[in-house]
């Protein structure tokens, strides 16, 4: 009898996992194709240079290894039992948890329980008594409700991811169709980055890390990194001094909505599905209406909406809105949403900017966005005395917003005629160095956000060089196949010598290269958000997240951590879902 229950419950778990894997597979295909195209644009040359001929293999290996989902076997044994046992009882009783409300149920409820048990799998008297006792256990009821919520949230998250991918592909195709000259326009950027790699000999570091065993080396490095993690990764970057200017949860979520709205209809719909399962079926022609509804301001207060692909000028798409209730003018900048913007992300060498060094192409975009939006922004600010300017964005848009924020704070905010300027950056990459050259007013008025395993806030030329050094260290050891299999299956610990080499490659500072400083996130506070265990109360349906305030200087030295969710956790739906359910006021740990 127990075997029947085990098989039934395990089959249900497997089916749920298969559904999730379908969504993950779509994500794998999309991200691999996207990364391949970016690698081709940056490495293909008419002469067919040999030093770059295998670079696309690095793109394939990183994309595939990055999105391999975390395995169920990685859960400690005691946690597996805690998950599987309630499932077996749940399915054995036909999912009758909804009929058991409290310990002092009436006789009618008790009779319903008896009927339910009689109509289920043939159980003997002792098994029925044990199940009835467990059903009255509040802990068991809580696990049953959490199971139901987990299934619903899994569906919503999967569908949200599908809509995110579809939105990106749709935007990319439309962009290619409406702007067929973009490849010619991007050729100088591509050629400049290729020349930079060759001049600094970083191309040799790339070639050294490449091999036919690249994918295996990436997976081995991933297992070693997982093996070295002890406790909460965020504790490595905690900020020592208490922070007094952490935004409220209302502000954090409100400006995240602006960052989402800058992507347009498809991404707005994807986050709505992820949060509450709602789908807005209005036509694409209703872009202004959807943006207005999502950010919570009237349509007439969206004074500029530059989200179309066929608008003049090569700059990041954005929109300007006026929030009269909070006395704010918001400039929301769109992140990566086309193939041309992938080139902007990848061309990551630095250039002089505001006294320091900044991500070259994002610095160019910051200047171009301000050139395009300056007249509208200043006109609205002059019409509304005492209003402040808020810059926000996600991913590439966040990095651009951070650099524009620094630019606005130069010379006592002369660029904005002395108005107060703040910045909310979501999933921003490190874009500036050193932080000592950032005006103190700019640092204190900028807040950045990281969600769980998102890799983008740790990406820079310097961190990629250290990752390549770690891959080279793993590849030089050439462990035997059976040793790799045992490590992948978690049947043995990684080789101590290999672990030591990876640690040394991570901590050892590589010879400095021009244009590849240790870039940092230019914000005084970086809120790193993670999902926490849900409440044990059976009547508590809340989803729980918490955030810890981290030091951007410490974050810049953590390096790239390969994980199965490193790309999925970068999506808008993940960020907005987390900030929707995050209570920053009570949960932030300083």
C-alpha cells in the first residue's frame, strides 16, 4: 500500500517538475541563441582570425551551463523527507486538506473525512487512523497549503518567463525589421571592442580558457563554487555601518513598476501574470494606457513616451512621467530589449567619465538619453517648482541611469538647475570606478537592487577575466570522467587540490589591464533580496522575501557565481514579484 502511495505522489512531483522544465527549456534556447549572436557579432571578422574562432563555444558553454536547473538531489536528505512525506499523505487522502479547517471541527466535517478516506485507496484501519491524526496537525495543514501555493506560483512564474522571452524575441525581430541599418551603425563599436581585446591581450586569456572540455569545466567549476558556499552568500558583502537612507518598500516597488513599464506592453503583462495571474488582453495600440495603469499616473501626465523602434536617434528607449501626488518627475530608461543593445552590454571596456572610469557604451548611452530627454525633463521641472527628478531602470537601463545620475550631480547639480535627483537601479551591472570620485550626494541618493542569483550585478571585464582564470585552473587539472561524474552526482567532494586552485584563482589579483578596472555599483546601499521560508501558520498566505544591505565595494570582489538560476533571476518578473512582497522596513538587516 505504501508503495502505491509513494509511486502516486512521486509521479505528481515529477509531472510538476516536467512542466517547469518545459518553461526552462524555452529559456535555455532563447538565451543560448542570444548569446551566440552577441558572440558572433563581436568575434566574426572577414579574415577569420584564429584567436577568436572558438569564442562562440564559450557562449554556448556559459549559456547552457548557466541555465541548467538546480537538481532536486542537491536538497539535503532531511529536507527531502520534509517535502515528500506531506505530499504522500496529501495525495493518499485525495487532497482533502481543504476540508479540515481547525482542530475543533464539527461532526459534519468529521463524517466528511470518513467518507473521503473510505473512497480513496484501500487503507487498513491503522493507516486511516494515522492519516486522520496527521490531518489534524497544524504543521501538516500548513505544508499542504504551502504545497498548493507553490504549484500555483510555479505555474505563474513559468508563464511569466515564457511571456518575458516572447516579449524579448518580438522586440528583437521588430527592431531588426524597422532598423535594418543597425549592424552598419554598430560596426565601429564592435571593431573598437575587438581591437581592445587584441591590444590588451585579453583575447589570449579567452583562448587559454577554451577547450573541447569547456562545458565540463564550467559544470565542474559550478560544483566547486557550490561546495565552497557556507551559509548565506550575502553575508560576504554585508555593509558594516547602519544605513539611514534605505527607501521604503512602497518606493522600491513603485519605481520598479516604472522600470518595467519602460519595456512596453509584453513585459507589463508578464509581471502581472507572475504576481497575481492577471492578463491584460488590450491591444498593443494601448501602450500609453497600459503604462499609465501600471505606474499609477494619469495618461496626460506621461509627457513623453519614446518606446517605439522607429523613432529617430540612436539611444535607449525611455519615457518621462509626472507624479503630482509625490511631487516627482520620473525618467524611466529601458534595458536590453534588442540585439543591438546586447552589443552595448558586451562592449564593456571603460573610458574616462566624470573624473573616474565608466562602462564605455553605457556612459555613451547616458549622454545620449539625456540629450534626447533633457528638453522635456527640464520643461516639466521648471513648470513644477520643488519637484525632484527620479531616474530608474532595469539591467542596461539601470546602469545607464546610475551614470546619468552621477552626471546630474556634477558641479552642484548644475545640469538640472539645482533640483534634487535620486536613482533607483534594478539589476544594474557595475559601471563606475572608483567610488571615491562619485559625489557624496550622488552615492547617498542612489539605491541598487539585486535579486537572489542574478549574475548581471557581478559582470565586468575584470570579473570575466577571473572567471576565465578559474576555468583555466579547472581545465589544467583534467580530472578523469568518472571523477567528474561522482562530483556532479554529489557522491563525493571535489578534489582538494582543485578546490584550492579555484580559490586562488578567485582571490589572486590578475595583472591590471587598461580599460578593465574593478568596476562598482555607484550606490551607497545595495539591497540584495532573497526568498525566505514561508510562514508556518496554515492561515498565512503571504510570500516572504527579505533583503540585506550590502557594500558595493565588497560585491565587486565576489566575482561571477555559476548557478542554475543566474539568468532567470535577472528577469523583470522575478524582480517585481520580489519587491511586491518585500517589506523593506522590517526585514532589512543592517
